[in-house]
């Protein structure tokens, strides 16, 4: 997969890609990330990329022209499956979206700043808009990093068996069950007997039950979604 990230702050978004699973995915050639500094496409030599909004109101809006130049150039070079715009006024990211994006070949991710981008950018170029939750961040960069992490770890061959994505929370609309490691008894706090039993069918059953209980208690809305999908 190739991901082109268009941003006003490339430095802000780069570091998550240099560690752990995202780094491994790049090293293995499973994910190729390109960062594009929007300021390089500025409309003048002073680096202008934003302006006041028509109709008045606080906050600067990213202009059409620099974004048009950047995206148009990329679209000329190759075909993209999606042009994604990170913005809080969009549908929220979930595991299903991450799963479907992980099967794509080429993605553009545009991150907004300030008051966002001129609506005409969204109308002309953007094919998918994604928020990462019901709260406002200062910019879309961290949200883009979150999206990339969620997507890239699902690309086949990125995770080994030991970190398989199949048992993640949300993969089956359930929260993950509790996990324990050694020692089996820490100052009187004991690990549930069943996990030490070696009876794997029973352990699976216990884990499923725990996952259900947790989901009912903490995120009952996920169970509603499950039944409404049928
Ligand atoms: Cl994608 N961008 C910003 N600025 N804030 C957010 C968001 C995105 N998702 C949730 N909050």
C-alpha cells in the first residue's frame, strides 16, 4: 500500500511511522508513506496557503489552489482508491472502515488545520471523510496518524501470529477479554483458575463470556450494532 499524506505540519505526523509496527510495515515494504508539505504548493513566495473565510468568522481556511496543485499532481502520477479528508465533521472511524481501507492500494490523506479546507476542495477531490471521534483536535495530523496505524496493522503480513489482528477488540464487535501473565499469584492477587487449566475449549468459552460481559457493561451500543447488522 502507498499512502500520500498532505499536511501543513509534516514534522508533526512523521514520528509515529518511525516506530514499532508502522516502522516494521515500511521496512517490509508493506506500506510506503510519502509526506507532502502543503506549503511547497503555496500561492506566493511568502508561503501563503490559507485565508479568512468569506462571510466573516474566526479562523483561517486552507485555500483551494495549493491543495489543487498538490492533489492534481498526485492524481496524474497514479490512480488512487480514495482521497480521504480528516475532519471532525464526518463519520467516525471504526474497525470496519479500517478493514476495508487496509485492502486498498493507493490512498491520499489530506489533513486540515485551522478552520479546515475550502468546501470546494471537498466537493472536487475528496471521496471519503473521516473523523476519529466526537471531540476537536487542533489539526487533522494526529487523526491521520491514528487512521494509518489502524489501517496499516491490518495489511496481510504486517502483524505476525503473536500479534494477530483477529483477536483484537472490535474485530467481532466485542471488547477484548482480560489478559494475564506471570506470576499466577501476585501478592495474593490470583489469575483465574481456568486460564491455568490447559483446557483450551473451556478457555475460549470463558474469554468469549468475559468479552460479552465487558461489552455489555462498558459499550452496550456495540451489541445493538451487531444485532442491527443482521
Ligand atoms: Cl479528523 N480532525 C480534527 N481536527 N479533529 C478531530 C478529528 C479530525 N477527529 C476527531 N476530532
